[in-house]
């Protein structure tokens, strides 16, 4: 059975019922399952049948201000409080006492004999940091090729995203334009027209992009052909021999270079004669 809570208006009605001058009052407790109304307090349980009997008795007694709607107003379903916890047995109490005593003993031992602090990774393996540094130094990229193509990959992904965005903008733009222009048509016709236009625009976009890619490929092929056709050839045209007494320029004879500088041979001979006489 669903019970309701006693509201302040129901409590006033029960108080007014006791003051009625009836020779015989109805017993509001129809059956044993109905709650007793000896202790009337707001929030206590009361059955719906008891509320109806109270309303009928108050109406018969001339207290018509206590309507059924007023009695039921702000009433809620009564939820009984949880049953009290059973008293623990003596065995349970003894077990809890023993466990508390053991925990206190362990806490005292930890306080009097503290454990050694835990070793850190660097303390346990002191050479690991040096090994890691040497490993990183040995595997450091030496050239730009070793760094990877992150920049190229990022540019490629960015270009693809922009391309997809352009496709979507074109398709949705054409679809919206066709939907607005065909506003006087029926809904199925507008829908088919919009879908058809969007599909055609998508096919056109894909065709243009494919043509663009094909054109780029052809240009690259032409550039490769030109590079192969106009290959640079290095050839020795002339040679010069640099050295004392060299009078050849390739196969041609070189003209003699006349010197206008006087070496002063007379002075040198006079010095030699003077040295011999001495």
C-alpha cells in the first residue's frame, strides 16, 4: 500500500475532527495496515483512504473549507526511514578490538623503526643518464635527409584539407542556390534538383582536379626530357703550360718575352775580380 505524508492542512483537519460534537466518530483506521493517527505530526504516514474518510467527516460536520484538494496539496509519497542497524555481536566487537590493537602496534613500529628512503632511478642507476646522452649523441641526425620529411608531409596534408574544403564549399553553395531558386517547385522536385546539381558540381570538381594533376605530370615529363636533351658537356678548349723556358701554348708557339731590365753584369764581374785579387 502506498502511504502519503501528513501535510499541515491534514494535521489541522485531524485537530478539528477531535473538536467536532459528534456522538460517534468514524474510526479512520480501517485495517491493520493503516497507520495509527494517535501521534499527529507533519511528515508522518497516512493512507489515501484515511484522507478521504477525514474529508467526508469534516464535510458532514460543516467544515467545508477542508476540501480534498486542500488536504492533498503538497503531500508526497511517504518513504519510511531505514531500519536501525543491528547491534554487532560480541565476536565482531572482539575481532575489531584485536584489529585496532594490531594496527596501533604496526604504527608504533613504523614510528620507532622508520624504513630507509626509497632509492630514485638516478641513484639506483647512476650511469643511465650518461648512457642515454651518449646514445642520443650517437643517433643524432647528421644530414638534412635524416631529419625526415615532416615539413613536406605537413604541406601535403594542408593542401589536401584546403582542397576538400573547397570541394565542400562549392557543392553546398550550389545546392543552397538551387534550393532557393526552386522555392516555387514541389519539395520532391526541389530535392532531386538540389541533389543532381550537387552531384554534377562534385563530378566537375573531380574532373578539373584530375586534369590539373595530369597537366602537372606532363609538365614534369617535359622538363625531364629537356634536361636529357640539353645535357651539359664539359670539354677542354685550351691549355697553358706555366714554367721556365715554356714557349708553347697548346700546340702553338708562344712569342718570346723580351726583358728590358738590366742585370748589371759588369758590376758583378768587377766584384768577382776584386775578390780573387784579395
